[in-house]
C-alpha cells in the first residue's frame, strides 16, 4: 500500500491528539472559579486541529519516502547510540575524553579512516576545551583528567 | 527625520569596538556557515544561540552577532552554487543557472566577485527599505488588539509553508505540534500544571533553544549519516579576476531591480527569499529579452538572483522586528534569541528597546560593508573550505551543539532531550513535515494563548470578537488564502522553477 508512512503518522498523531485533548479535560478547575478561557481551552482547540489534520493524512497520504534499510539503518542506530553514550559519559569521563571518542567514532562511521578520525576528535576536543575553560571561563567537565 | 536620528543612535551602538568585533566575527562565521556543506543559515544561527547566551553577551551585542551571521550566510550560499552547481541553500538555487556556466567558461572569479557586489547591493537596498518601512509598520501595529494579534499569528502559520509549499495540511499539523509542545509546563495565567507528568524538569516548560538545536543540528547529522555523503568534494580552481568596470556598470540596473523585488517578496508573508531570487531572475530575463544569454553564463543572470535573495533576507526582518512574527526559518531562530533575552518582540520594541532595534539595523548596514570587504579578498579561503569533507565537519558541529546546550544548564538531562528532538526531527523531515512551523509554534504558542485569553476576557466570552473588526477579518482571509493558494498556484510555480532549471543545458 502506498502512503503507508503518512497513514501511520496520521494514526500516531490522532492518538496523540485524543490523549492530549482528554488530558486537558482532567485538570481541576482553577482557583477562583472557571472563566471563559481556562487552562484547558487552548489545548482543546489544538487537539481538534491536530485530530483533523491527522485524519486528513490518513485519508489522503502523500507518497512514501525512501526509508533506510540494512546498512544505512544500522549506521543511523550507531550514530544515535554514540550521541546518547556521549551525553552519558560527558561528566564521568570528562569533556576531552568523551568528545574524542564521540567525534572520532562519528567521523569514522561516516567514512573517514580511523586514525585521522580520532585525531580530529582529539584536536577539536582540546581546542574547544581550552577555548571554553580558559578563554571564555565557562567550565566544561574535566572528568578523569582533573588535577587534584 | 526622526528615523534618521534613531539610525544615528543605532550607529553609535553598532560602531563601538566591542560590537564591531562581534559583527566582523559574525559576518565571517556566517559566510562559512553559508558555504559549508550541510550547514544552512537557520541551522548555523541555531547552534550559535546557546553560545551567545552562555557568553553573557549584552542583548544588543548578541543580536548584532546573530544578524551578521544571518546576512553572512546569505552571502556564503552563492559560493557552492557558482563553483559546484550545488546551491548552498534554497534561495541560491537560481544563482546556479548562470553562475555555474560562467565558472565552466573559466570566469569563476568574476562570477564570485560580481555576485558579492550584487549581494551587497541587494542587502543595502533591503536594509534601506527596512529602515523606511519598519517604523511605519510598527506604528500601525500599535493599533492591533489581542484579537488582531491572534489572527496575525494564524496568518504567520498559514503562510509559512510559502506559495511553493507542498502540503498545507502538513504545515498545519507541524504548527499544532509546536504549539502543543509549548503548552507543557505551568500555565502562566492560572498556575495549572499542564502535561508535566510530575517531572520536575518539565515544570518550567521545554526550552525552545534545545528543541531548535536538536531539530536542526542533530537531524542534519542523521541525514548525512544516512546518505553517506561523507566524502569531500574536489578542490576548485577559481582563476583570475577579469571583470571590467564596464561590465560592472552594465549590471547596475539589474542590481536595483533585483534588490527592490527581493525586498518586497521578503516582506510579504509566504514569499521569502527563494521566491525573491526566482522573480528577480525571471523578470531580468524578460527585461533583457533576446539580447541576453541567460542560462549560458550571462553576468546579469548571476546578479539578479543574488541581489534578490539578499534584498529578501533584509525584507524578512521587517515582520520579525515590527510584529514579532517571523516569515522564515532563520528569522524564527532570531526571534528565539530575542525571546530568550527577555525582549518582547513586536511594535513596542521600537520604543522600549530602540537601542537594540536600531543597533541591529545599523549593524546590518555595517555588516554588508564588512561582508563585501571580506568576500572579495578572502574568497579563495572560503573556496578551500568547500572541500572540507562533511565526515569531519558534521561531528564537530554536533559537538559544538552539545557544548552549547550543556553550558546553558550544566545538565545532561537537556542533552538527552536534545537528542530526542533530533530523532523526532529526522522522522518528521523524512515524512516531509516541515520543521519551521514547529519552531514557530514553540515560540508563538504562549503569546497566542495569551492573546486569545485577553480577547475573550474583553468580549466577555464572545468568540466572534476574534473576527469582528475589519482588520482581523482581513487577516483571517489572507491566512485562509495562504493555506489554499499553494494548492492552486504551487504546482504551477514549482513546475516553472523546475522548467527553468531544466532549460539549462549544463545541468550535469
């Protein structure tokens, strides 16, 4: 079936719109009594608009996009894992080590040879670290490299 | 005359050595952003916002920096159009038509020089237009009530897809999503917690800066990973400058026409820089007629779209500064900076923050001169940067985005949030849901709700107040047209643009 992507998107958005609109009706009446425009008025309008849009997408979807399969999909997942791990390790390992690993891995996976990739990572990490910590006196985490 | 006085004050702000330094830096970085592969103007400005924020720059300096980047990016976009036949950004598409053939004939240096001059002329005309039009519009906008503002916001969303936009329903869906994200947090008027699910980090709402950086920068990285376009391009040879004074003088009328047309289409909602450069090019072809060699490297075919696109970029600042309603992605990002500096955009800015507004406008004039000076001698340097492979560049850009977001709050929670927005941005872009209405929704959502509330309180709950006044009615009608016209005119215009590209025999 063509337009599957838009149909799934429409379904997802419809669920979101209903949940969002329903949640808005559950809030307690604000202190001081109800007014014409309460906290739920605007979200309710939005839910209706989104629901209408999502129904349209399901009825008249656009042609599908090319979705990555196999190797590209794998590379995307790798890139995503790198980003999450980077955020995770930024504080424990410190900025320089975490950045060298993250930038290096990303460059390498995007097609650079491993050695120049990690050298790029190290160089950019050191430059940004020095610039921020000494030039602009904004502290980035030093982590393992911290001098006690 | 009053305006002239304000402008002088603006120059006094912009010409302080501190601000001048940031304008120069911004112009340089902007050109880089414009010419580097995979870094559009909106994207580049977005990454710089957290940095400008954490550096603790004073508001006028921060705005001067970002406006210079914006102007610079418009200059930079032409470089890869001319040398590689690959537009750096969408408005630079028309520059390919005659710019690339000129480069193939060994006149790359001339094309680059003349397009820099055309960009300067366009930017100058646009800024003069901005100076004349903005105060008038701001005064007019003071008569707007909450109902008119509400209608104006709707108009902004409706026309954001632009005349050439594909599916208006997707624009509507995107806008609704953006506004929905902006409702997360504690309601400002009643104090009700909305959609916080008891998570402490959500009480203050979702920071739009991290949403913007995630949606633009991270999704761009993912796109490059997917397409595996990591390899760089071959080095380019620019050759010698052979441009004569006579040729330059010949293009002056073209520059004027292009700049003015561009400015007009920049101001109009829904037109934007792409249409500005397209109209300038087409009109130029009509005016010159058979005498021209358009599509084979006519110098006027480079001048017209470049003047048009830079005129439009100044024009696009008019609605952003006077009404607080941006008409394009990059001006939306500039608006984000204003809001996070705690400045309420809109007509009052001209009286309450006159130093910022006029400082920015003066900086735009100075920036254009700086850009011209930078671009002619340094073009070789920028050309070298074109061959930097994205496989090194994009990871570093991503890292800078991480650093920027991290240094605002020193919280890794924000980083996960940013990555999540990046993934969402990737899927939305794949499904052709435009990102700019989402950003605009995030920014304008709270204002929209506030104005809706005010309007209904004033009318005692009568909803018809929203379209009662003739002005509000007019805005509703234009908004409606903005949604319907792309259906009728869009396919036609797009076909014309494509036809113009195909007529070109050198598209290889």
